[in-house]
């Protein structure tokens, strides 16, 4: 097995990585993604006209909850005591899209990249769920890690 794949033992069996000996540090991960829709759908969202309620407020809560539930969804993730989860939305009127950004922080001995990615996913899926009655063609795109800080591997910044 490739020694870079930390979630497998020498026999190729899936394992939960031992992080108890790693130094606890302040860690941050920022992920982004976007939801594309018809322009009319975006106008309904921004105008507060959706019958299910305030789409972005509900999606923000869903993203926060998703980050907190990551170890229940992703089998080998460690349960973490997150210190902060922030979800921001950047609507693009005229383009029919909303960018989502999740920032997750922890003081711990493993990173929060998966929590940030899961937060974006949960927020995006909630936007879809709340708007699918008027726009079944909604698409979720480009969920990716933008940056991470802390831990042994230091910082990562996505270029472009």
C-alpha cells in the first residue's frame, strides 16, 4: 500500500488514523462550492419568496449542522470539538448562482478539511431541497478545499 494513504494499514485494511500522539494546534479549513440555478429561482431566494421560508438562513444552519455531524457521515473521520463553523453566501444576480463558503476551526490534533467540505455540501443540498419545487435543474458544482492552516503539514492555499 502507498504510505501516503494514511487510512489503510500495511495489509490494505481501512483504519481510523491514530492522532493521539499528534500535537494539538489551532486549525482552520475553508471550503467553497456553488449552486447554479435559473435566474428566476435566485430572484425568489433573494426576495424571500420561497414557500419553505428563508432559504439562505436554513442552508446556513444546515451547513453548520453538517460540519458537526461529519464523523457520522464520513466513516473514518474523528469526532472533533469544533470551536467555530461559519457559512457565508455570495449570490451572483444575473448569473443564477450562489457561492457558498464554509470556515471551520478547531483546537486539536487533526484537521477540519472534511468538516468544511461537508458544511458546504450540506448547505448546497439544502438550497436544492428548498428550491426543487420550482427548479429541478439546479446543479451543485465545484466543492473544494480553498485553504487549511495548522498541524504538521502547515498551510495549504489553493491557487486560482
